[in-house]
């Protein structure tokens, strides 16, 4: 039963009960309508209270029905809201905890609304590339005023009920309850009060649809709003359509405005941006699910964390735990290194305080959770220890042998390695079941992605614990198997190889970067190399030349490094840099170097289109990812999308490389790969479509 019906004296109470957020799925919608019919048919019932069980009034649409016929099956949400409005007995919506999306639209259909303090109120549909589709754009401006409502609708961000209740002239809430605990009784009292009033004077029930909706500046205000939205959301059509819909609320009759809103909603559903954002919404939740690790797997207590290394990564990792209220003991070999690390953490926090993003007392509270040590013995009480030391196997071996000697039984030992073999690292201990990879991305206190690397011996409760910890420190965790580079860096190596081939064939670093950035990447491959440090890629290639002598590489990046141009840290890389600034200035010296290299190889440069640049770079990610899926390194394509959306700057509105390939059509992707394989200067072997990709093309299927 997803909508429970009970009678309390002369008041019927319909309680949504569809955990975790009382999503408005078909069964819930049917239950609401059935409850309304039962209450209206019972002469002893004078009024109806509509509320939600557990920790939500309603979070809106049921995500399990996204894109399915059930979402539109009658009674759909519009029909349910219509039934609430048309009830012959007054309906009081008692909202608490969460009233979002369709949940808020349902409450707006009630005749009266009472809210518990602290209720999160929002219309977040814009975050899925949509506008509210069940009257939100038409009703909310009528109860909150045009500007407040439009801000809520365009941002999609939640606002506390008490703030909204304090606004002058607001008609969203008829009453704010004293507390969440008193809400049920106060809602019953309000229901009895309004029932008695209407019985006494025979007045009609108040309907939001009948309230006026105007803005004193009219079209001038909406043009201003449209210009603001356009500047902030150029790659997303939904925010602009929100403005159109709210403007319609001020100009059209209510029913006509509802038709206009619905047309906009349906048209947005089919846009690539909406498809991508809905994919992201589902993929983000799916990433936390590990196929063979049950949701109820017991988790280890993580009350104290040890971090080895106080450098850029170690400091950033430490901040994540301090932010979450978890004490950290940071270890280094020298006091000067600890002092530098603490100074950097303080500097980062002080910058947040200065910008008003962090209160002084919170800053002090976080720093009070940090302690330091020069001795491994002081990590004996840590529940989770993360090493962030130099990326060399010999260094990792020394660290993990010492950890094995001092860490308490059951402590989780994690490596922040970005490429090294986690199974080999685990073999340095007598407890491989407790060893896991936790690959943070730089800057670790900012980037959302956390690659959780599962070794062959990693225990299931260790995985479950690390995934829960990731959530607590507000990271998007994606599980990867063990291979060189895991998911993200293994793919980016192919992307970088293609970027090098493009230079040899006739492109410049600036042309490649501009093409990819126009596609939507936060940064092109050469600007990214300069930021990360070109010497890092050089070290990996040197290893590759020994391990995989048959693998083809462009030598342009090696020539750059031989000149000492490692990127921003040396003031010169693929681009030139002015001290104190990060602006990438095209370098004539680099262009001359590339041209000489072409001449030495006997290559006649050709004109390369932006389309070819984008396809070769993006499809190289797709083909390598297909191998990763085939090998079981990633369990699902959407996990790969999450890695690239949260860790590598892939444009969110394109949904990740696998979703993007699906939308283009895998047949078209494979055909392009076959064309690239014919290029004598490229790597023909790499461009053979991966077996999984070829199979999906043959079967007419997609990755996701």
C-alpha cells in the first residue's frame, strides 16, 4: 500500500507511503485518488488531510518510472491534482521534510497548506532539463509572487519553509506548524477549523488557480530575466523555457497557461540536453550499486582517519574528512613537510572564510579535528588509512609494509594510486582483504569523483564501507577493477595519443583545444597537460615504451618535455604563460618544433576539421571504454559516464562519452572508427571497434 487511508474522528488522513521520498508512482497516485473518493463518500468525514510518511511529504516523480508508460498512465499527476482541487470536502496538505517537484505541485492543488519548519521546498525539474510539468509554473507565482517563484523554478534549489512563510503577502502556507512533531495534530486542527468555517458560511474552497498573477513591469521584467538566464545557462534550453512559462502565467487564463506549460514540458523531454541530464540523474544513483555487494552488507565504523602525505593530494584528501566532521591524523617524514601541508589547508579554509562561504567558527572546528605525526605508530587507532605518497611502486611497498605492522585489525588500508596495481600493493600486507584503492582527483577537496579500486581480495564489507564514506564526504564514487590507469586514466591515455597524432598530421595545440572546448569540454588536451604537468605523461610513456614497444605514439610531447616545458609549473608547456597568470598563450616556439618534427618524419601537413578532431578524441574514449566494459573493469556503461562527467570535464549536457555515443548511434560511431583505421598516420589496430561495440552494433543495441 503506497497511500494509506485512516479516519481520525471526522477527518480522513491520506498518507503517502512510498519510501524513500514518497515518489508519486502509479500505485501512489491511484491510492490518493481512491482515498479522496472514500473520504468524499463518507458522511462522517468533514475534511481531508494529505501528508507523507517517513522523511518526506513527497520528493515528486518516482524515478523508477522515468521514461516508462507508467509515468503517463491515468491517473497521471495532473489528474490527481485535479481530483484534489475538485474535492467536495476541504483538503489540507500537511507538508514536512521534503516537498519537491511533483510533491510541491500536489500540495499547491490542495485548498490549504500547513508546513513543518525546516521543510525543503523546491521545483528542481530544471536540473533534469525540464520545467515543472504539473502546474508548478502556473501556481507557484500565484502564491509567492512572480520574482520569488521564478527564482525558485530557474535555480531548482531548495528553500526552507520558514523563509518562504516569512515573505510578505505569501499565500503558499496558511500556517507554519510549531514543529515537525506537532504537525499531524496541528493539521487535524486546521482541517476541523476550515471544515467548520465552510459549513457555516457556505463559502467556496480557496483554489490557487483563482489567484491573480501579475508583475508590475510586465514584459520588461521577463526580457531582463531571459537575458540573465541566457548568460548563465547557454547550453541548456530549460531555464529559458521556465521564464516563458512563468510569463504565460501572467498573460494567459489559467487553463491556457497549463496547456502552454505542458507543451513546453513535452518538447523539452525529447531534447538531447534533457536526455543527458536524466541519464546523469539515474547514473549517479546507480554508481553506488555494486552488483555482488548487497545494500545491507555490514559496514565498518570509520571514526578516525589517517592520511600519509601532506602534499597537494594528502592535504586535499584530509580536508574532505575534516569537512565531514571526521578527525584526521596526518603523517609525514619531516616536520617542515607537515608545516607546509597545514599552512596550505589553513590558506584554503581562510580563502573560503574571506569569501563568506565558511564561518570562522566552522573553520576553527574543522582545524581542531586535525592532528599530525612523524611516526607510523600514531596511526594504530585509525579505522581508515589513506596513503598519498609518490607514485612509485617501491615507495608504496615501504608504506604498506609499515602500515601492516602498525594498523589495528580491521582497519581499511587505502592507496590513492592513479595507475599502479592495487593487487600488488595489497600483496605487501598480510591482510589483502582490507586493501582498496581510493583514487581522488586533484584538487581532492574540490573534485567530486572518487575511483574506488576493487582488488581481487578486497572484502565486500570494505567496499560497502568505502562507498558509504564517499557519500559522507560528498564524493561520487565509482567502482573500478584493477588495470593500468583504472577507468579514467586508461581512457585518457588513448585520448592523449589521438591528440598527438593530430599534431603530426597538421593541427596545432590551440586548434585541437578550441575544437574540444567548443564541443563542451572544460579544457582541451593540451591545456589539460600544461595544468597537470607534461612530465607526468612523459614518465608514463617511458614506461610504455618498455612494456608495450609495439604501441604507437607521437613523439611531439616527448620533444616538448626535452625542452623542459612541463606546463604551468615551469611557465611554459604547449603554451607560454605570464608569471602569476594561467592564461594559455599560443607559442610560436612550439609550433616551430611541431613543424620541424613533421618535416623530419616526411609528413605533409593537411587541413583537419574541428569535426574530425572531436570525433577522434571522443570516439577514442568510447572504444577504450568498450574494452573496459568487456573486461569487467567497469560494471556498467553509466559508471564510465560518471567518471568522465565528474572527473574529466566531459560536458554534462552531452551525458558522458557512452551516452553521447548511444545518442549518435553506435553504427555511426563504428563506421567513423573504420574510416580512422584507414589513416596511415593513425593507429589502425586501435581503431578496430572493440568486440562489445561491434556486437552491440550488430544487435542494434546501446551501451546504456
